[in-house]
C-alpha cells in the first residue's frame, strides 16, 4: 500500500493551468523544513463543469513536477467519487476520496444491520478514550442509531474501495472516506464507531473527512464557535489515535479538512493541536486557486480586468443556477452584493481588494468572493478566451496563486 506523508495539502485547480504556481508554494514550505506533499484534487462535479477529464489533472501535476524538478512524492486525488463515476479516474489517480455522504441514513437489510449492531454492542456502557477527560456513556439505542445512520455509508465505501483495487489489480493507492457534505456534524463518538465499521469492512483508509461543527463555506473563513471546534477536533484526534490502536487501521490515519481553504480562524487551532499530539493532517482546497486567477487578471488591468468584471456580472445574473450545486456550502445574501454597474467603475486595486481574502481589509467582501467562487462555470463557458487570458498574464496570476497558498494558508497552519 502506498503510504501518504504526515502533512499533505490538497490543491485543486479548476482550469489545470496553475500546477506549477501551486507546487511552488509547497516547495517553499519544504525549504523551511515542513515536509508537506502536494495532492492535486478535482471532483467529478468540477470536471463536468469545466469539461476536463481525469487524465488532464494527472498530466498537469506531472508537468509541474517536471518543470520544477520536484523530487518529493505527489498525488492526484479523484475527489468525491462514488461507484457511478469512479471508473474514469482509476488509471489517472493514486488517491481516491470515497464520498458516501449520500448513504448516511440509508437502511440496509435487517439482518446486516443486526449483525453490525452486534459488533458495536460490546461498547455499551462507559467508553473511555485515552486523553479525553470526559467519559462517554454509550447506550444500546444510541448504537442502534449509529448503525442506522452510518452502516450503509461505510458499506458503500467498501464497495468503491474494492472496485478500485480490483480494476487496478493492486492496493497501491491512498483511500480517503468522506462524509463532509452533509448538514449535521459527526460527533467524536460517532467517528469512533464509523472507524470500527471501516475496520470491519477492511478499508485501509489513511484519511477521513468528517463533517466538523460549524460552517465550512467555500472560499471564506470558518463560521462557527471556534472553542467548540477546538474541543471536537481535539477529541477527533484522540479518537483516531485510540481507533488505530485497537482496530486494524493504518497507523498513519489522519483527519482531512474539506473546504479547507480560507478557514483562517481555525488554522492556528488545527496547527496547535496536530503539533501537540504529533499528528498528521490533510487540508483540501480547490476554488481558492480559481479566485486567485480572477484576482491576477483584475490586477493585470485592461482587457483582463474587463474580463474579471464580466465574470462577476454574469455570475450575478445567474446566481441561482450557479449556487444550486453548492447550496450547503455557501451563504450569499444577494441584497448585499454590489451591483455589476457599480463594479464596472472599479479599478484593479478595488476589484482585487474586494475579492482577495485579507481578514480586516476594508475592501474585502466575503459575499462577492463566494459568488465568484461558484462563478467558474462562467469562465469555463468562455473557453479559450479565458484560458488565453490566463496564459497571457501567467506571471501575475501565478504569483497570486503561490502567495495565497503559501503566505495565507501554509504559514498560518504551520505557524511559520
Ligand atoms: Zn468535501
């Protein structure tokens, strides 16, 4: 089995043009002694909207690695895949995010549910997790609820995992189980029993993406109770520690934070806790790079700024359509967005300042940013006109991409 490093960073790239700029940020971290590895992730949803195929992501990554003489390990993540779409990714990925959120709460046949409940029953009573002061009292109805909620999801993850290993003829890849795209957070106790089931089905998951408490909206900061997040994240780390000790799971199993870009208010918490317990982490980002492309174009001025403005204007007109697929992960109040006619009068600095995520900056507008975030479909529809503009201004665009990942993300997470 391929084994993922302790620290990995998911760098999604909608238009597959920023591989080098992204890798540069990872290499800057390496230069400062942080053994971080890159994972190029792209979901099926993104591929469909942008009209790219899994092989494009692989070749982008390979090109970047070659161009920069990067000598470390690197991965391409088939992000949020399921049985219906995994096949196309199998030859072009070495990391698979098995998304089973849709299976949460589904009911399997009664006998299977009863068998699983029997596996959990020995944990009825007091559950102590080393390192957690609080004792959890586990009741039979609670276990039944957990089986009803999560058993089919884990079973589905096993089916996807087996399909990948059968098609590849090996288990030489990273498997992540993701349950993050749901409204309700999974508690540390639920995570413990999910891990038991993952072990039962023999899925060698090396990363797991639960839904954490609070809102993880796309491209903007965390919205929620940071103290509550801290408590839950710390307990999750200890639950995983205990689970890898008593179940047969990979020792390097670690948490994966999805929609992980821009969650600046919790990065210091995550960083502090993984260092306290000497744990690994995977942070997954995607749209933040696309936003930097638009910022770079705005800064380039002239026709590039005009193109950035037209993306905003179209996204504003088509807001409902564009927001639909992201309904659970964005919060936009249309009334608070600037009118496109107003934006038309902005200069480069004003547009870039409104879009760029600098907490406390007077121009920064998270609503504007979230709308552009889902607006990549507009750029995709522009086809070569958009791509050629990126190529023309690749220096300034690339520098924005690198700076965003390194200065605003990696530095905060690793306290550099
Ligand atoms: Zn996700």
